């Protein structure tokens, strides 16, 4: 934790000089002006729609939606956190929430709905969604915004050329490999592109086999667990097949880029990218579709099904100058009405339970229909994205050593040991 604090302070000091205050501003018009920062331009319209719905009911409030890039977003947020000049409202990611909550930089929102309904959070949000907004103390430091799952994207034309049936809920890892080989033999194109990623790669396979990345205590690693080891070996060994690109290929070409340039037949994708891909690749209309993830054929435990699920939340500063007004805005953002607006805008799948179909129906605008309901079907067996407060320390080490395993610089066995050591040492050094 000392290393995290030092990193936070150093990056903030370096960035402060060029960053103006992001907090709410007084105005001559007598209204309360709030800033709302996000990092995804594709969701700007959806976030603006929610803000407009609130300000229509509260004309004394003005909310300015500000969009920046992912990397710039966190640099600025860290700097403004140190100077107590954070935006009034901002997105918070699971990668970062523990750091900001543990340092007391974001407001505790556990009691946000107590006056109207003390059980609001637990009645309307899943356990996974609520876990995504919790600090180390178990309290809520954000209002759940959205939720996601990971699915299998595939090229229908390549399947047809190889005479292979399309993926469905009966598919297993064996089917994935067999189809990849047949597609490669028939077309010369890659089959499943096993990218060395966590959320969009091996994490899903580990949990499908009954393994885990973090132990039940959410502190120690699971890379000494046999089910985890077996799943990792399976996933890494996929690269040994002619039908799978190596990680050097992915260093220059992402799986998505390869897929939409029709160089590969399958890759794992999060639902958050599907709408923009439909819009950005009209030349692919009718050529592709999505399916639930293939299941493990012989899991060490469980039924072989799992998909990693993550989700953002809305947060605010613990030292905000307009905290009560902001809390009222956040209550609306988390309400059924606010979440419905988000879903209908296509920005993301609402975290609010029961509104998943609002996102699915957004795709009715296209003549060609993708099976996007597969993403919402998988919530039944979704697994919370792996995270603890030490992740910023161990994630980099795990990623670096994973690439060494792929390149042959590190044996598989030694690689698993380095993963385990990286996670456990991160906790012990606190």
C-alpha cells in the first residue's frame, strides 16, 4: 500500500501544474454548475441524456459532461484528488476504486437511499454489481452504473466455408479447437485468437474449470491450485496451434482488428464494444455474430460455465463543495428511470436488475440482427472481475511473466510460481 500511495502522489504532483480545477463552479445565473467526467466518447450522448432528464426536473442545476481519454482521465483524477478539486461526478473503475476509497478520496454512499428505501441497493442490484462498488471495508463508494459479460464473436462466412456449425450453448473447449482447425485448413485464416489478456482471455477459462485467480480471502493467489494450473496450461498451449496467432502478432494487431479485417474467425469480446463495432464495420454486416462462451468439457468443479463480469459506477469526492446536490443527482442516476435511460441510449447494459433488455433492444435499429441477448443470458453464471487493493502491484508482474512464458523465456511451471509469488508478496509488503 505504501508503494501505491507513493505512485499516487508522484503522478499527481507531476500532473497538477497543467490541470485546472474540476470542481463545481459558482455562476452568475444563480444555478449550481456541476462537472461530470467520463472517458468514453461513445457514451457521451447516453450520459448527457441522463443529465438532461435530471436537470429538466431540477432547472436550478447544470451538469457539464466532460470526456477525455482513458490514460488522461486517471492522470487528472489522481491530481485533483490530491488537491481536493475532483470533478463533482465521475466514473470509477474497479481497477481503481479500492485505492480511492481506502485513501478517503471518494464519498461513502452506503446510506444514499436510506430515507426512501434502506434496501434499495440490495433489492435492485446484483451481488456482483454491489461488490464492484465496495471499498475494503465493505461499504459502498459508488452507485452501480453498468454491468458486462464476455462473449464469443465469430465469422459466419468462415464457418460456412469450413462446413462447421455455428457456436451455441452446447459448445465446449473441444468444439472451439476443432472448429479452429477446420477453419484454418479450409480458409488459411486463423481460428480462435487466444489473446494473452485476463478479462478477455484466460480468466474466463480458469473459472470455467473451477479454478480461481484470487483465493477466497481475496488476498492470496490461486496459481497453485490444480484447476487454475490446468486451465492456464490449456489456454497458453492454444498458441502452439497453427490456427492461433502468437503474442508477437497481438503486439501489433489486436484480436478485434484482426477479426474485422477478416484475418481470424473468433475472439473474445466484451458487450461494451459490440454497438460501436456494428456501427464502425458496416462492411461486415451479415458476416458475423456472437455467442455465449464455450464451456469447459470436464471441469474440476462446477458445470463448466463462467464469464467475467465487470461494471463501472458513478462516484463523487468526499470533499465536494456541493455534496448534497451531487448525492441527489446520483440517486437519480441509480434509479430505475436513470438506468433505463442509459440502457435505451445504448451506452451500456444497466446495472439495475431487470433492465437488461433495454440494451438488447437498442440493436433493433439494425437490419442485421446479432444474437446480443447471449450477453445478458450469461449473467446467470457471471463471475466478478478479479480485483483486490494490491492488484496495481501484482497485475504488471503477472502480465510481464505471462509474455515470458509465451515466448519461451520462462517455463510454464516457473511462470505459475512467479504469478503466485507476485500476488502473495504484494499483500505481504503492505
